[in-house]
C-alpha cells in the first residue's frame, strides 16, 4: 500500500488505463497533472486515500473470463450475465468516452479533424446501443427466461406478442452488424487506436478505452449471435413441437 501511495497518477494510468475512470470520478486530473502522487492528490482534495487505493486495486485486479465455457451455461444465466457484464459495461463506459472525445475535439480538433467524425460515430453508437439493450431487456430476454422457467417446471408457454423469437433476433443481428461496421470505421480513423505523436495522456487513454469498448462489444455480440440466439430459437422450437 505504501508503495502505491508514492506512485504518480500518470504511472497508474500508464499501467492500466481503466484507472482513468476512477481518477475522473474523484475529479483528479490524470493528464496535465499526472505527475502528482496518490498521497499528494488525496491531501490536496481531501480524499480518503485508502478508499481510492482500494478502488484502483479492484480495477487493476479484474480478471478476464477467457476460457469460460459459455456454451454450457443455461440460457437464463447467460442473459443475466450479458445484462450484468456487457450491458452494464456499455452504460458505465459510454458517458466517460463521450466526455473524453468532447475534450479531444476541443483541444486537438484543429490539428486532428478526424476526431470530430470519431466523436459523431461514437455518439451514434451510444444512442443505438442504448435502444438495442432496452429492446433486449424488455422484449427478448424476458421471453428467454420464461421459456427456461417453463422447461424446469414442465409447463407450456403462450406465444409471445412479437410472434416468434426470430423476429427480435433478426433485428438484433442487423443492429449488431451496424455497430460492427461503425467500429470498423472508427478503427480506420484512429489508425487501429494508435495515438498520434502529439497525443496527450487523455488522447492515449481515450483511444485505449475505445479499443477496449470494441473488444467488449465483439465478445457481447459473439455471446448473442453464436450462443444465445441459436439456442433461443431451438428452445422455442422445442415448445412448438410439443404442441
């Protein structure tokens, strides 16, 4: 703990850019004043040093779930996981990235006009994903949970008001394709998330966050397109064949 107290804000962000969101939460400038130590900034801002270090450690200790056999999970558990992990990730990261992109456009837009297009694309992405997730949470996911409940209780189910799961799934997959194309454009505009030579710390962090956002979105889409959706269709067919 003592060693971490002496680390500078910039060193934390350089080691793991996810810590930038924690510093922003506490109103700590990790860019222009990144040379200050945790100890110094906590004294200046009257922040509880232990609380801040615990939050930073929690973020840096997060383990990736590579190797988890999601294909073996029951569908009701999978939809809960998608909501709690990927939907929550989007909800938490979107406003932070938008804030940073606005800052970059103001400070670097004259030299890097592509930032305005990146900002516009991500704003479109944020709006579309917000609607997309609500449709999943209010329409498709509840019906998947209902089917799983009926499977366990050996009950029959009423057809959904949207006719068949194929209808919302077709829409969801089309929206997935749209976001994939949008991020391919963002990747091209950012030179695969490579900051320019004149990039400040905020610039580097923003590009790193955009790259992580895309990686999380890829996994999110994989879980739905390749596991959840086919199994939801098969489960619906199981009930229709029983009738």
